[in-house]
């Protein structure tokens, strides 16, 4: 369990974190999600001891570690740009923490080969980081962090520097890895899709504050604010109310609570169809199935009636 | 056409400035064969001058290496009041004439100055002996290691070091196992430059050494003194030896340089 209590941190006149409190349960896989500059990386670095908070406290696995040096916190940290030790082979990178701890040679050798197998780099043990791809370097960095059996694994935008395809693969792989290793893991991301796909629980951060904590479903369906709602998925406005475009129902006839809208544009996106329209001159867009769009035979200039699907709807509250 | 004429200009320039003088030294040195060269380089005075040169150069390079790495880390990794002043001061020795450096050292460490007098009472003579010459040499070659190491430190960033900390490495272990290996080629380059500069220093050393033959005479001072005393054979031979050392160090630099950046 990681307990962050009332942590504040300023860089000059910029308030990176303001009175942040959050609890991360043991064994969970948690995402710190938010726009850049929202304070999530600062919080992660404070947990690791790479930054010191101006006030507040950090507790890791029951021990107050607010004033503890990063060396003694027993955390694994993975950097966005890998921070590979360039002058060491892959195996030596992974062995580093164990050598520092002066573990017996045979044990180090065994553990390094186990870890390289875990991250699928066994055949690269004698290569240097410069000879690896970005994804391979990041897996090496992960093995290096896991080698010392940290009580907490912290990842700072771990897939941020990778291209889209590798990113997708590594996400799924991190999820599987966590199911195998069970170490309490916190990762920072600004990509809501990544957070939703990988994490058990998400801490939404912005402007140096925690905006909401919950499972991906809770956040998507019961966002605490307009900010969280719009950060977690697509939104549009219906007469001043924030709604999800796929929660809108379009009908040809006027029904209870429906408002008339004029179709501006119909865009086909594979199975889904995006309908741009205006209600009282205000723009709105709805996402409907292709079948539904064909049924309505929507064209530019048509009038349709829009209402919100009232059950299972994401609303702020 | 323009390319060819540019080459001609560059080569002519180098010919008159570099090739001709060095060539003449070589030619004059070996005018009478190898025997006299060997003889004049193995006289007790010449051997002593070699010894003094290295007695001065080696401690200077060691001090500059330690100081250079320390200051480079300070300048790159830390933000503090007066950092830009320190940054500017490091380059001062390049701007100040070595003769001025020598005079300044005499003013501070001479027997009749407070600090020099105090040291003298405690049995340490700085001026007109090796310690003063080491000080002068350190001063003139001060920026070389700093300026070689600092940009590389800047480039490698701090994340590897932070990664080492989170893996349990102390600051010293991190410095030894991560920082030093990461800057090793730049450091070697700076040390070689520093060595070359130390071996060749004349002005500052001439002032603080007192040019005492067989006592505080370095190779460069030996060349000058022999030349003034019409012993041109010895002067040319010693100058040639210095040139050879310079060429060897330059070759070393060029062998080290391509290693930077790989891996």
C-alpha cells in the first residue's frame, strides 16, 4: 500500500501539487492519468524519492518514507526514455541492483536469466542498449527495476517514447506481466485509452490536484466533474449539458424530451456513423450505428429529433 | 576552380606557419646525424629537464582531472548562486597571459608575501621550486578537463544516475559505476589535452621557476636557455623531442575521439 497524505510541491511560483492525498492498494495496477503539467509525474517522483515534497507525507508498505533516500525505499522506477546504462550489456543492466546489494554470483546469474526470460530478451543478454529497439530497451529497464524485488514499481510514461504499434503491444504485455508478478504498480500516462485498457484503478489528476479516483468503469460512467467526463472519452453538449455522443438517440418523429436538430454532415467511420448537427444553432454530434443511420436515411438539411438515452447514461454527479 | 584555389590558400598557409618551421627543426636536429641528437638529449641537464617537466606535468594533470570533473558536475548538475560567475572564471586562464599568471603567483606565494612567507616559515618554498611551477601549470590548463567533460555530462542527463539511485546505489557507487564510465572518453580527451598543455607551458613556468639550471628547468626552459647560450644542437634536439611528444599526444587524442559517441 502506498499512502500519500496532504502532499504539496512547488517549483518556484508554480504549484505542481496542492494538498494531494491518495491511497494505492497493495498489488494493484494503478494509472495516474491527466493532461501534461497536471502533476502526475511529480507525484510519482515524490513517491520514488527523486523529489522531496514541500509538505505532507509518503508511506510505502506501512513505513513512513517521506525523508527516506531513494536508495532505501526499495522502489523500482522506469523512465520514459529508458535510462539504460549505455556502457553495460543488457545482462549487466539487469544485474546492477543485485550487484549493488552484493548478492552471490550464482544467484545473480540465475535471477538475471529468469528476468530476461520474463521480458523475452534472453537472446539479447550480451547486447548493448544501443543495439536494441525502443520497446526492447523499455523491457530491459523493466527487468532491471524488477530485479531488486521492489515493493512498488513506478513507471513514468513508460510507453510515451514508443511508436503506436509497439505501444499497444507493450500495454497488453504490461497487463499480463502484472497478473504474473503482482507487484504494486503505478504508471503515469496522459493517454486515457492506455489507462482504461491497462489499469485496475485510475487516479485522474489535473492542476496539481486529484480530480477523481476509481475503476475505469466508475470513471467512465460516473465522472465527478465535466473535466473528468471530457478527459475520459468523447463528449458533446446538448442544451448546455455534457453528454456522450453514443448516448444520444436520433428519431425521425418528435418524442418526449427530444429536441429538433438540423443535420449538417454525416460521416461514415466503418461500423459507426458520426452525425454533425445543430440544435438551436449550437453544434452537437452524435454517434449512431450504421444500421440506424440507414434507417433514418439522414441527409444534410434534414430535421431529426435528439434525446438522451436515459438508462446507463454517463452523467456528471 | 574555387575549391582548388581554397585548397592552395589553406595549404600555403599551413606550409609557412606549421610545416616549414617544424620541418626546419627536424632538418637542423638531424643535420649531423642521430649521434649528436642522442648525446645532447642524454646530458645530465637535459635528463634533469625531462624529469622536472614530468614532475610538474603529472601532478598538474591529476589536480586538473579531479578539479575538472568536480567543477563540471557542479556546473551541469547544480543550480546555485554564483554559478555563472564560476562558469566564466573557469575560462579565465585562456584569456590571461601566462606571464601575468606567473607574476600573480609570485605576488601571493613569494617569500615576502603573507601567504608565501608563512609557508616558507613552515619549510614549504613555492616560488622558484616545483610547487609553484605545478600551481602555474594547473592554472594555465585549468579549463581543459572541465570543457571536455561538461557537454558530455549535459548530454547524458541525470536519468541514468537516478535509475542507479532507485536500484540502491549510493552517490559514490553511482559516480564510479555510472557517471565515470559514461564520461570516460571525454575525460580521457581532456586529460590528454591537459597533459599536452602542461608539457608545453613556458611563460608562467618561466616566471615562477626562476629558471634555475639543473633545478627548476623544464624542457621548454631548457630549449630557450640552450638557444641563448649558442648550444643550438641541444636546443634543436630538445625542441624536436617536445614536438614528438606533442605529435604522439595529438595522435592519442585522435585515436580517442572517434570512440566518443559509439555505444
